[in-house]
């Protein structure tokens, strides 16, 4: 039996990061007051959260789009569970980020107040990105080795627990929320269509030039160079940049460069049956044809 990971604690069946939030604070989120114009960005970690934060910020805030406001994404789209103080300071319309499962989200969202953009990514790439994140982020346990991390991920004994449970839960309860599902892969393959889809969902009308600006500024390379978005502003003590960078590759299919045949087969044995029951068509390689996910 592996030693317990002290960097995590479980609250109502879901793993959070020790020291960054308490069960008492999480208890208060159930009654968090939702505004009609709130936009929640909800993801499982390493599924395109920062990218989506940046896109939505560019759509909703002209100052973000034209570069006249130098506000980092941690302040523009603060974390509900980890930074409630700055959520309250956000001007309307608020952008609020969360990794929480459907059953821990504030009850007010279930009245279809506010909007949720849920972004999902093929879980093999999520696994790889999480592995590198765990080496970089000082508040979680550094993986002993990749094989050990694979087993932990498959068992849901990692930050934010099981990928399958997270995606299945949000989809099964979609009727309770005003929610748009997007995939990282469709955003990667046709960013403009994804931007227009988000604009339509949020009821935000942009000119053609404004849409062009959003698309240009939201490309992975431009975002990686944007000091408001690339997380180089995170205080020391959280990220060890000697171990890598926060925005790493932003590609599709990197799992093929990291997983052995045996690890891939093991992944499929654990995940494949439940993945096939989901209504989403996952893209596993950049060479595959674009797939649009159904809501």
C-alpha cells in the first residue's frame, strides 16, 4: 500500500489541495450567491482551463482585448474554491473558474442562473499534462515516477479525483444547468468556430474585427507569450519553473510520446468501457479529423 499523499485531502469524496482551502471554507460555497451574468469555467485540471479563461476574458472585456488593462487571469477569472476573496472583488460580468464536480458547485447554478462553459480534453493527454504539472507545482506531491502516477490517475487518487467521474457527473446532470460543453481538441482545430460558439452562448455580439482579435490573441503561442496569461506571475512557493513551464505544448496526442504500449493498454482496460458510453467523440491525435462534440 502506498503512503498517503499528505498534499491532498478529501472533502465529500473529492480531492482538494491541503493548505489552499479548508473544509469549513468549502462548506460556505454551497450558498454562494450567483449573478445572472456570471460565467463559470469548469474543467478537470489540465483540460484547457487557462486557454478558456483567456478566450472568455478577450470576449467579455474590451480592455483585455485591446491590451489597455493589465489584469492577470488569476484576478480576471479567479478560482471559486481557492480564491473566493477575489471572486467577490470581480466586476460584473464575473468570470469564475472551478475544478469542482457538479455536486459541490453552488446550488444557485442549478436554477439555470449564470452560465457554465465546461471544457473537456482526451484523458490520455490530460494524464500527461497532469504528470508534468505535478512536477512543477510545489503544493502537490511530486510523482515518484510516471508509472506510479499512471496508476494513481487511473484510480482517481490525484488532485480532483477521477477524470471519468468528473466528466460523467457533469454530463449526466447537464439538464440542471445552463451549460455549454466544448472540447479542447475542437478549440485547437478550429479556434474561430469555438470563439463564435462561446460568443453565441454568452449572448455577446462582437464585430468581425473583434472576433479576429480574439482568435489571434487566443492562439496558444500568443497566449504563451502574454504575461497576463502564462502564469509567470504566480508567486514563488507555488511553481518551480526550473522543472518546466506552465503552458507546455498545447498539442493533441502528446500521450503517444510518453506512454509505453503496456501503459496505454492498461489505460484502455480501465477507461475504455466508460469512455465509450460518453456522448463525446474524443480526438486522440492531431492528425485525426476534427470532431464536434454533442451537447
